[in-house]
């Protein structure tokens, strides 16, 4: 089990963080690495106790006490967010950041908040990621190795991820962010995209993993997709309808109401599968599709509506659904294979 990538098929907010935490515990992963843009996307996991864990910088694999966590060199780092999560989660002895990560500054955040195009037209989270990435491309951004407060956590993540992945007895999990259909260079929805690509290949590049070490691609498909900000959302329902169904959602990072869809677009799923090459599918938010399945942990609870969607997703993607998410808690999961 050298390395597995968790990638989102659509527009994000699909439970990649929960999948990372769940698989890190199940397989006792040696290392979980954050890929993606930066701190512009959040992950949340609800523990069995009901405690809600929120993160923006570090992968949720730390919920397994033996899993070390890292931020890949292609990911933007906000030193304030990084240190806050290290302290909040008590993982200073097993958290790493690549020394080459570009840094998000307070000025980047201020510039985005003042950028009407990003804030109003695009619907950006305005967390400084776009402006920081622009500075990095122009070779004028700071890097993590320049900040004394990050010095205890600095390492060469690319070297570490390949070292661990070369050991057949250890597992590396790479947690991507956002979603394939928000990819800068692949989405037809430009400019309603993020500031980079969010695919399997991008995730490998973000952490510097040799593709020969990749063994599994777990593509996360949200049973009733959602989207934050502007841009098209096929089969979108009104906020009032989402409220009536009891499936309203709010962004981890911004608290904004997520737009909801009532069904999956199979053409988009086929496209996502084409560019990501999934070997497995994690179908999430199954309880939004069928409330009777909420919290179920046995295949006996899966009704005909959910089984129909599973079959449709497998047909569209060419990959088996191996995980079915049934509720907010970390262990609200049914394993199908």
C-alpha cells in the first residue's frame, strides 16, 4: 500500500477530510500529506463524542495517533493557521511543512478582501490564496524556510513522502482539496474556479510524489452535490427546498450557505473519472439522499434509492463504490468492498 490519493470529483465540500481520517485509522497510515491550493478550503470531522474538528491547513489524518502529517511544497501555507492547528490538535511532534511552501501574508488577505472581482464576481473565500499564488509565480513570495516560527516543522516533504511510499509495509495518504470541476485549467466555468488544478495529477505534483508509488485513487462523489460561490450547478434546488429537506449546509471556512443540487450530472462524473483515474469511489452524504440511512454502519440499511445511485455512479465512473458515508460522525461509514 504505497500511496493513495483522495480527490474530489465535483465542486468540493464532499467529505475528503472525513475519508482521510477514516482511512488513516483503518490502515494505520504512516503519513498523511495535504495537497491542493492552500487554506481556502476547509475540512470538518465529527468525532463519536460529537466534537467537531475543523481544519484548513493540515490533513485530518492526524486523528490516527500514529499518523504524521505534512503540507506539500505546492501548497500555500498561512503560518498563523498552521501554528493554530498544530497547537489546537496537539501534534507539534508529528507535523511538518515543506520548506519551499509559499507563504500567505496578512497583506495577501487584505488585498483579496479589497479585490472586487474576486470577492463579488468570482465569490472567492478571500483567504489570500490567489494573491499569494500570483506572487509565487512571479517569484516574489516568501517561502516557509524564511519564517523563524516555522523552523521547527520544516522538512523536504517530497523526499519524505517518497521515502515512506517506497516501503511496501507503510501507507501514505494524500488529501487533495476543493474539487475537479473547480480546476483553473480544466473547468469550463472560468473564472468561477480556484487558482490551480484539483486532480490526481495535481495532488501528486503538489507533494512531489513519484507516480510509480501511487496505488489507489479514491474519488469522492457527493450524492447530492453542493457549490459555494458563483458558477453553474446542474440540478440546483432553492435554499428553501434544501431547508425543507433538512440538508442545508454551510462552508467550513466562510460559513456561507452552500448551494445544493438534487441529483448528479453523469456527464461531469464521466469527465472527472477520465482525468482522475479513480480505482475506488467514496459516495458521501448518503443520508442527504435517503435520511433513513443516517448513521447506519451496515449494508443491511442500504435502501433501493441509494443502491440505484451507487449503480449509476459506478457506471459513470467505471470504478466500484467501496465506501458509503451515512452521517456526520467519523464512523458513520459503510464499507462495500
